[in-house]
C-alpha cells in the first residue's frame, strides 16, 4: 500500500470539499458571472465612449467625429483605446482614477479564470477572488449610472415624465444584481438553487448584496441598449 504524504493527508478533507459537485458548480458559476461583468465593462467603456462622438448615419452606416474622438479620447493613451477611454471617463467623473487602475487587476483575474479555470476547480491554492468581482460590479454600476444620466440629459426618457438616475437601471445590470442576492437558507440542494449552499457561492452573494442594496424601485432601460 502506498503511503500518503502527511501534508496531502492533512489537506484531504479540504480537497474533498473543493471537489464536491456543488462547489465545482459554484466555481463555474462565479467564473461565468465574472466573464459577463468584464464583457459589460468593456462595452460600456469602449463602445459607449465612442458613441459620444457619433454624428449621425448615412447609407454606409454610422458616422463619427473621428478628429474629435482622437483628440479628446485616443490621444490620452495612444497605445490603448481601452485605457484612453477609461481616462476620458475619469475626466468626466464617471469613475475614479483608482477604479480605472483596479481594472488592470480585474482583467488579469479574468484572463486567469478564462485560461486556467481548472486550477480554481481542483487546486487548493487557488480560489476565485470575490473582492475583484465586487469591485468590477461597483465600477460597472458607476459607469452605467453615468450613461443613464447622460441619456436622461439628452431626453431619452422624456415620454416617461420625470425620471431619476437611480430609478432607471439597464436590464443587464438588473440581472447581475439579481444573481448576487443571497438565497434563502432552505434552498434545495437538488436543483440549481443548491449552489447557494457552497461556501464560495454564498460568500460571493452575501458580499455583493451588501454593496448593491438599493432603496426604491428599479426598472430596466426602455431602449434596451445597455
């Protein structure tokens, strides 16, 4: 009989817990939510900043003030359109410089989750970073809040009467908020809701819920663009 190394034997209970089906599902669910959040940030930063410089459309598609876009956005960081767009958002006070810098770590973790996901499933030394996801969602919320106020200011919601920025939320953001809410303690383990019983998933939802508490009703953007 092969002897089990002492350190491995001591860690066996933790490894067995990590390899439980509900724990694996929780890790995969976290990775999926993280990917979605990062993708929405990219769209809100890259696509929506460029839309500010849209001047109309013709038979060839959308037309842009390319000179203005270059001078006011791209020239801030000529080697990175994403970085340049972030700095523009900092300048208009949509986010802080610290939030923009934090996105480098958020991107690095997304890259690791994408290309090295298996180590988060089977290796005790690696766990998904809940704080990075929470910070990513905070930044996404702040950027989307800025764009919602922009839409209010240009009259996109005139037909709805008086609209406050905190009373309008993009549908994509509402879905993420819903996914972050804690599950009831009696959620069954025999269904998808059973993921909520794993430590990782429950910790994630509780942390995010504490940041995403809102007063008043929320409704999705009627134009469905964001």
